[in-house]
């Protein structure tokens, strides 16, 4: 299944729809994003704006989520800033905490008040 993100006038994701892969096939049996966009527009209106997003993060950085911003220069979906102290890494296109996450610690969460990781 293919996934398409509906963008508002500020390139913010407002909806995600699922489209069967067969809908995207051209006359040669090759999937084309443009065909999927045309399909979405036929359902939701010609004045809507759509971008395909990858559920497996194979393209455009990460799977689009509600409130994510589509950066047309980077051709990537960028999540909202998770905490005020986190900074955006332009190279990886990911938000990073001001303090590195502890190694081998999957059970921890960020504490914005203390600007530190808390083990769970």
C-alpha cells in the first residue's frame, strides 16, 4: 500500500491516506507518485496538495505524521520539535537533545526541566 500526505498552504501535514499500489501503476506497470497524487486530487479536490510518504522510511526522511512539515528544498518530512531545548540537525534532518541519550538505554525518557535523560 502507498501512503500520501495531504499538505496545507504551509506544507504542514493535515491528513494521511492509503492508496492501493495498483492505483499508482503506469502503462508499463511502474509505480508513479504523480498518478497517486492525481488519484488523491480526484477524491479530495483539485486544489489539494499531496506528497507520497514512505511507511518504511525509504524516502523523504521519515514517514509523515500529522503536524509534520514538508521541506521542499530537502524533499523531506520533518517532525515537530519534541522539546524546546532540542535542536534540528540539518545533516540528519532529525531533532537532537542537548545531551546525548545514554548508550544502550532504550528505557529512558527526556526531562525538559532538568535537561537530562531519566532511566525508567
